[in-house]
C-alpha cells in the first residue's frame, strides 16, 4: 500500500525532482529490513540502511549531526509521522487536548493473541490499562483473571494485576517501573510461572543481541544461564546467591550496555523479582528430584 501511494505521488509530481515545477526536490524510498530487533535502535537502523551489519554505535555524534552515509539524519518512527498530517489539519491545540498531564495525543496499542479481541487499537493517552485490557480486548480467552502484563515490548517492566489501573502515560507507567514504548501489550494468566517469563526474556535478549558491547553480549548469556539454573535450584541458600548474582548482573547491564537492548532487559527482570518474588525464588523439592533419578 505504501509503495502504491508513493507511485501515485510521483505520477502527480508530488515526489522526485522539481516538485510541481519548483526547484524543490524530495523523494521517498521504502527499504525492507532484515528482521533484526536491535535495528529498532536508530544507529543500528542507519547502519543497516547503509548495507552494513545492524550494530549500534556510540553517541555522540548523534544521527542529527552525522547519520546516514555521514550526513545529518532525522530518525522518526511511523507512528510519529502518521500523526503529522492530522496535527497540520486539526492544529496543535486539538492534538494537545487529547490525553493527560505530560502524555498528550493518541497512542496505538497492540494486544497479544491471548485476548478475546487481539489486534491494534488507538486510544487516548491516559486511558487506564485495565480498560484497554478488559473493555477493548475483552479480557483473556481463558476467562481467567490477568496475572501480569508487559507493555512496550520485551524491555518494558511487568505490571502485576494490582497495578493494572495505572493510566497509559509516560510518567504514570515509569512511576510503577513500566514503559510505554511502542505500546505492545502481552498478558499472562496464572497458568504461566514468572520464572518462565524471565527465561523467555533472556532467551530473546541473548538471541537478539548485536554483540557490539560486552555487558550485553556476555550479560544476556549469563542471565540466561542463571535463570535456567534457578529453575532447578533445590537449595534456598544457593537460590539467594543466584538472585544476588542476577541482581548484580542486571545492574551491570543497565549501566554498562551501549544501547537500550542490554540496558533495558533489567527492567522486566526487576519487576518479576519485585512483584513475583515467591515464584522467582521457589526452590525445587530435592526429594522429588531423587525420586525421578
């Protein structure tokens, strides 16, 4: 659809050289990415567009100073660009009238397949999270209560059921250790163990790390190994040490990683340790292990 729209614009001389007979040149090219998660980070995205491996680069210089092919580059996501036309037509005041506090305008959210009505929806910022989950999404397909949700992608903090009345806003979610991010919402019921969520997050983090910096490249793998060990840990004292090691590892990743991939994964892990401590630190019954051996 986007390529068709671009073709129409070129036919009408709204794109290309000498637009509408003026000296103004402007064009649009659609480039399909290779599916790398880390290419959502702006410097990795620009490297990918240059035909290089998608890896983050240190900043400064920022892309606005030296970006694509060494030229000043502005990087925006599709949602931002999609709002521009509406703002131009309706005015900035109309846009600012939507939302609450410092979170203004609409936000697209995406509900995962576990909801009765999964899909993408646009809601005003400030809408309570539980309204989105239950009134728009219809609740869980299993008819069970929502145990926890993760908002904003795999680097977003995880909210337990008791915090689901939190408004969908930047400061409001940040205050409870969560993240608005791209608005994707993944929910679980009580059939999912918190430690399995932690394992999934570290598997994802390990697989998608670009490998540029040591805290992320090594930290993701060590975190994965730690959580796997915690799943079969039978000693309470050893579990305590594992949690301490995991906490220290996450702190190193948070402050030492080059981009938000390694720096962000500690947030959901910290949420799980805070809100689901019993599940995260439960030890395996060693007598059952001996019985199975």
